[in-house]
C-alpha cells in the first residue's frame, strides 16, 4: 500500500517507536493520528507532523472505539494501524516479598496483548468496509512484539507472556482478515534507544549496545519506523514476525 494520502493510526505515538513511526509515515504523505495516554507529548508530535493526537487507553473497548470513530470523522477511514503502545515491568515469579502480584501480571497482559487485539478488531471492522485499493488491499496492521517473546530474561515473565501472545496471534489474525484484504505483520525489536532506556547512564546504554552482535549499538527508533513503512508498502509481507535486533539473543539476565 502506498501510504501517501492514507489515514494511519499509531498507538503509543507520542514517544519512542511510535513517534518514529508516526514521523516516518507522515514523511511519506500519510495522514497520521497518534493515540496515547500522555497527551502533551503526543500533541507536540502531531503538531510537528501535521497530524492529530487522540487520547486513548488501548485496553478499553469503549475508549478505543470512540478514538477510532474520532479519527474516521476528522481524517477519514483508517487503512494503516501500527500498534506501539505498551508497558513493561521487571519482577520475578517469586521473590523476597512473595509471589509475583497477579494484578501486575494482569495489567501487562491487558495493555500489551489485549490492547493490541482490541485495536486490531476495531480497526479491521472499519477497514474491511472501505473500497479495495490496488491488488484488493483494504488495510495493513503492524504490531509490536519483542525479542522477549523468544528470549525472555529473568524478571520478564509478564512482559514475555504479553509479547509472546502478540507473536502467536499474528498468523491466525492474518488468516482471519485475508478475505477482507487486510494484512497483519509483527515486528519484534531488540534493544532500542527508547524513553525506557534513555534514563539509564550513558555507560550502561553503551554496555547494552555492545551485547548486539552487529551493529553493536542500541537500535534507533527511526529504524523501526523505516521497517514499519516498508511493511506497509510491500504487499507480500503478511502473517509473519520480523526480528529487528542485530542478531542478539538475550542472556538470562
């Protein structure tokens, strides 16, 4: 799909991978809606790229439906969805304070996994009503997993579970939506220079980057955005997960 002139939704669009993707899509002529909880940053990015910012809790059925309806009213029917919204915690299954709190585990699943599926189902319901483009395509969905789906480290039981679920849904959802001309892909990034890592000392960031075989550095969010755009443009990419990680395989800790 040529993104020029198409309406795109990027969740978690106010920072990190989402911001980079929103900027990359806007540079290719897409009309971008940034979904986020923190509106100050999302509004600043939206203003910079000529898009709109919409407050949205991706795990809320009603909230996400209202947010997508707002996009449809202001920009038109969305045909591109990139799911970047997510949260992370580090906590062992058992520890000195007892077992992993179930509410923490549930929250990670609600945002990272249920939130991703929530956005997929609501976006697809609208996109499948649109007129088909070249090749019969109506929409493209790009999800964000993580190398933690495969190489979960100590303390990542909840996070790895949520991202493993995103990996696992990719093919069946692609098969579900194939009849409607909607593609589904997932990117599993490695260690990227996101706000989550930006708070670490520079030497700690450098040490993490040196764990990557090649290139031996942290990933740049713009590299994620570039891949997301290529997926949008390459119609044969469907039902697959792409690791974007410099060949890293995470150690236990």
